[in-house]
C-alpha cells in the first residue's frame, strides 16, 4: 500500500511539474473587425482573458495591431501561421465549406441565443466527421442572427421587387438566392458595404440588424425588409493554427477546450442577439429608416424559391459523405423551433 501511495504521489508530482514546466505560448489574433465591435468586446477579449486564467498564464493571446490579409483570407492566414487565431466567415470562401453552409439557409429562427449553440452541437455531432476544417483547430462554429434585406430606394414586398437590384451578398447561399430571384449579388464583406453604398455601387445589402449599425449603414439604407425566421443567416467560426495549438500542453488544451465550443457558441449567439436588439432600437429612432415587415405572400414566395437551393445543398453535402443531410437540416430546424417555443 505504501509503495502504491508513493508511486501515485510521484506520478502526481511529475504531472504537476509537467504542467508547470509547460512551454509558455503567446497566440496572435488577427481581427478584421474593429476593436470596438461587439464580437471583440463581448466574446473574443473575454475568451482571451479566460484562456490566460484557466492555463494559469501559460497561454496568452495578443491582438495584432492590424489585420493580417483580408476578411476573406483569414482562414488561409491562420492555416499558414501568419496569425494564430481569427474570427472568420466561412461564406466568404464560396464552395469551400459546404457543410457549414447549412448555417446560412433561410427560415432558421429568430433567436440567435438559441440557434447558435444548437447549430454548433449539430455540426459537431452530424457533420464534423467530413473534416472541412481539418487544416485548422476549430474552436467553435455557429449560425448567427437572422439576416434580412436592406435597400436604399424602395421596400421589397415581392420577388418582383427584387429583380434587378444590386445587393451585397454574404456568402454562397445568399449569392445563389439573389440569383434565383433575379437580383444581382455582389459578394463582399460587411466591412466593404459602407463604401459601396456610399458610391451607389449597390442598391442595398443582405444584412443582420447589428451589421447595419456597426458598419455604418444606418443612414444609407432607407428600408430594412424583415422576413420572419430570416431570409438567411451566416456561418461564423473561430479557428486556431494547428502548429500553435500543438505547442500548448495537453492539459492546457483541455482547459481551453472546456471554455470554447458550446460556451463560445452561446457567447456569440448572445452578443448577436443583444446587438440586434440595440440596432433595431436605433433603426426605429432613425427618421430616414423604415422597418418593413414583408407581407405573408412574399414569405410564401421565398419559401418556394429557396427549395431548389436547399435541395442543391443536400446533394453537395451527400458528395461530402453525409448520408442524410436533409434529416440533419430538419433536426436543426426542429430543435430551434422547439427551443424558441419553450422560451416564449
């Protein structure tokens, strides 16, 4: 018994020494979002502080003074080690993250606090095996708040109203959606929308409420056209460089994992929900902005219009090795609907 206790004590000492003596690692965060953006203030910065806390200072994150690369290239920036962490929009790389595109589909729900973590869970359980993010360490992946149609000249109350409009697109799905209804999609980041609206290059933007406010579109858009359940959402991910992740001790990686994934998904969903509520209040207080809740007939038109897009996604997902993507999508919508009903 004494020998066993001595061996156990020795093993515990070695484990403790191993953690204490683990290499200190400083990770570099490349952000294309402004420092004052709510994702940085409410999610990224608190997460960095928590990383330092749970690793007892062995792992720290420093925010680089400026973005490395472009918003669209952040995945490659992290993969190639030009930065170690970034917040990315997979939709900015059309066709690259087919399974993550499920997060972009129409009529998901209205409460990002609920459907962001639900998407994270379902992706990990049903879709992650296809290894779309194998080149990086995926810290979380979510579907964010419901996006709508912002326009500069007229409200849109039918598919006919959308024909010919040049609208900023957010990713693969919204690009295809705009094409199918006869609009012209311009795939650009939200950070680039302001200049295009100012110069009249586009007639509006697909955008969440918070995007309209945080990227200075409030005085440029005259109508915010609301489709219940959202005409789209966006996939958002936080990723880390694999080599940098590998320099962190196993124990510290486990500690970071415990404060990432589901917890980060909930934090992202919550900050988008709150930012949307704040932006909507600003919209209602802006004399030049009209919130236009579209008629039911337009919603019905859109539901029919997006069916081929969903079917196309199902086929692309099957090609990635997912046996029944339609069932996964239905599970996502069902769980969101149940959660939103329970929250009422």
